[in-house]
C-alpha cells in the first residue's frame, strides 16, 4: 500500500513538473525554427524578425480549423500592409494534404508542414492553436482552441 501511494505521488509530481513546461506563454520570446513549406522550400522564422506574426496551427481534419481558415486568409490580406505575417502550420499531415488544404481555401500566406519541430517547441496538444507574436519577438497570446472571427481580428490588431 505504501509503495503504491509513493508511486502515485511520484506520478502526480511528474505531471505537475511537465505541466510547468506547457508551451510558450505571453511574454516569452518566440522560439526560432525552420521547417519545410508545402512547396518543398524551407521557411525560416528568423526571416520575419521585427514583424507582427500570427502562427495558426491546423489540420485538414479539424472542423474548427476549416471554419477559421477563410477568416484568417482575409485578415492576412487585410493587414499585410501593416506588416502582418500569417504562417499556417499543418500538424501531423503530409505535404500533399497540406497543399490540398491550402488550395481549397486559396491561401496566399505560407503553409509549413511541421515535422514535429513546432509541435514540440510550442507543445501543441490539440488543434487549432493560435500564437500571436509582437514585433519585438515576444508572445502576445497563445490560444488553444477555436476562436471567433472577432477574437482573431482583435488579437491581430493588438500585435500590429
């Protein structure tokens, strides 16, 4: 009984320790990375230094992701003149699936095919995830779950 209780306590402590590393938080400096785009070229996060950035983690099978994508495309175009860079990040799908999704929604912003690099850096544990990054490279918000059109636009305006 004591041994079982001790193991349970160790398990709880381990869970608490790992929950302390639950991805990037507001105020953190956004990690740098490089991953392939749907076309095969590599995309470097460092190339956006000094710009407001919206990372949208999605998958084609995710219903909320499909709802949000047309709004995100519209905001990408609408706020580009103010320096906004939107990057779509397809999680756990191959390049051809990511390309089909981008074509379906006529996406004009880059779409990265994540090879677990970003999933691990940002500790993605569900979709969609929205990461809004200020011009100084710090995280404004990291939101897991569906957002409304107004919530997305409000967060974009906050980082411009």
